[in-house]
C-alpha cells in the first residue's frame, strides 16, 4: 500500500473556474514543495485558464498546470503493474510453477495481442488434472497437444513429427502393462470401433507392444523409462504418421504427468470481470462487492490491453491522491472527487466555509491578505529560499490580479512587501506589468457569455441558500451595453439549471474602481442588495472591486435582510 501511495500524484490545485491567483499560487507552492522535500509536487488546475493568465505564463516561460477534472483514485493508478500472467497455450505445469514461485492464487490469462481471455485460479488447475467423469473411457481420455506432452515430459520426439502446440487432440490412453494378448485385443477392439487413430499407448521396454501399437496404427506411442525403439519400427512409425515420444520417467510417472501438459485455455471461464483503468476505486468497490471473483484485470479503455491487476483486498483501504489546496478551502469550489482525496495542506485568504475534513492533522494557512500568492511568496522568504524568476513573475501576477495592483480594499502591508520583493527577482516594474496584464483580452468584447460568466465564478452556501458570484475585470465598460441582454439571459438559465437562489456577475472597471453588477434570482434577495438599482437585474456599485471583502459580505447581509 505504501509503495502505491508514494507513486500516486501529489497535486497542488486551486478552485474551479480558476483565476490568475489560483493558477499562480499553485505554480508557486508546487515549486516550493519540490524544494522542501516533495519532489513529485505538481501544479494542477480544474478549469480552463483565462487569456490574461495564459499571457502571464507565456511571459514567465512556464507551462500551464496539468488539467485535472477528477481526483478520485482510479484502478489504473493503484493497480499492480508487475503482473504474473499466462498465455492460453501454457500448460498446467507452466502455470503451476509460475503461480507457486510468485505466491499468487490467481493470474490473468492474456493472448498474444495483450487482450485478457480470463482469470485462472488454483482451483481451476485441478480441472486440468482430474477428469470430469470417473467412469468408462472418459477416465482415460485427455485433451492434449502431443508437442506440449513432449515438452512436459522433456521427451525426445521420433517417428512422425508432432503437430504444433496449439493443435490439441482427444487422446485415449492405453497403458501397455497387461499381457501381449490383452493389449492386442484392446487395440483390435479400438480398430473395429474406428478409434485406433486416437489411441496413445504407454509402455516401457516391451518391443512386442511397440510393434503392435505401430502396426495397428495408433496416434502416438510413449516409451518410458529411457528405453529406445528399434530403428526399423521407428521408420515404420514415420511411414504410418505415428508420433513417438521417448521419456526417461517410468510409466506411472508419465501417466500422471500427461495431464500436466493440458493447456489452461481448457478451463477458462468467459464470465469474468475486467476493470477500466479510468474507473474510480469507490465505484469499483461497490460494483464487485457481491462477486466471487477475487482478482480483477485492469485494462486500457482504448484497446482493452492488460495494464495490471487489483484484488479485493486492495480495495479495503485504497490509497488516495494527495492534494494541497490553494486559494479556497471548501468542497463546493474544489475539484471533483476531493472528498476521496487526502488533503495535506490548505493555503487560502478567504473565509472559512464548507465541510472540509481530514483524517490526520494538516498544515492550514489562512490569513486576511489580498492574495494567496502573497502567502506562498512569504513561505519562500521564511525559508530563505528565492523563487526562480518565472515563478516570481507568476506570484507577482497573482497579487496584482487579486489586489488590482495594491488598490483593492483587501490589500495589506504584506501584499505590498511581497509584491516589491517578487518584482525585484522577476526584474519587472509592477505598475507597467499591471497595465499590460489588464490590457490583455477583454472578455466583454471578445468572449462568449459562458466565457464571461465562468472565467472566475465561485459558489457559496449561506443560511442554506446557494449563491454564485462571478467577476470579470475590464479596462472600461464600453463593451457592456451590447452584451447585457444576453448575459442576463445566460444568468437566468444558470439559476434554473443549477438551482441557484442568487447569481451575480460583477463587471469591474479596474481603472475607475467601479463595478456594474448583473444579478438574477430570488426577488427578495435582489431587492435587498445594497447597490443602486438601475434596472430589474442591473446594479451600479461605485468603489466596489473586491468580491471577498465587499461583494460577498453585502450578499450575505442581503440574505439576512430578506429573511426578516
């Protein structure tokens, strides 16, 4: 279990619909973790990046964090990749030795293309040794390939050549230990019944039996005890297409070992369960809980090739992906499957909310500063570590974005200190960088309504009500008038689709420190919003720029007013 755990990813990830601070603080904190003992820490995201954030990453020379839409542990993540497996043409003896040496009681059987054909269990091996019927000729009948029999007995092949190993035959065993007359009578009876070409005669140093078997035209003659056959008889056997096997074991041993040369394909059951590598372990546990199958092949969803195996015991306490959450602290804003992950750290600058829980104590940093990137930068400074220039530029962008270059009411002295430190490392002028940053890509002018509403949207629960607040930042409001009607229509759609009590789209002019708010939802809540109402769904909010410190508290207060 611990070896799997160490191989699972460790993601540093922000909230859904990530803004620049969420992306950049993830990049910064992952870099810090790699420097301080977590070499696998990887920056991730659970949403598309905005055009402005993409510009920051380009300027910093840093790749976009990996896109993760689900952090539930999957079968492919935890399966054992070093698998003992068999071919359908492997014999009992090969299967038994492989399973015995590996200490396993079940193995997957895989064909040449990598497709799983079944699961072989120890119990299934018995079916190869023990005949299904214990009366009559069935006891002496064995489905086997002569070439496999020779390999199992390590026997020399003479006479006619044996067919390929895949060509199995239903052979009737006749041990030539009786008197010569008795053996001759049995062979004569077989010939009269038309079965002589299926007979496998087994005997030791009995030349007369050798001759009888060849003259009657049996399928094969197995000579035991290391004895040889007369060269004239061998030539006669070749002429009559009779395979000769010369084994060193005695007759009793050879008779037992013959069934060990049967192939595992004969006992494979088609009714077995395979698992897609993408299937979450939590789903898999429920699906297989009532099955008797103990070992499950994990296959690629693309070509169904075997990737590994998981057993039922592996599913009792499966490993979990490790996460460090940045710029949020509640499940409602987190990546899908967060409840099944192991959260080891949280760095945030928002209110405490939601139902975040952990099995063990975790590192938790939450302070009232303007940006999560500020807190990450200070962690570097406290450890006397200097982030690389590209990482510094990202953290600087996070602070600039969330504090509007230190002009937001959320700004603190720590934000100012860290911004100046990061600017010196990155070699940029913060004011000039801010102008370029906010000049990149106006969503109002160029984005779809979905882009605008979801570029930086967060959901909250307050007083049992479901609230969503989205925010976009613009250099001027010139493009708003032409988009307002379709934006309100889209907000109306989201209220119905997501069962929201209130949704607000805050369009902030970063140069004028002014916000225009479009809102849809409960009429009482709309009436209680403390902003100048321009129309039914449009509000003016001079001086309002911060969702965290100004808009969200005002919405919460409106909820309380509406409920009086």
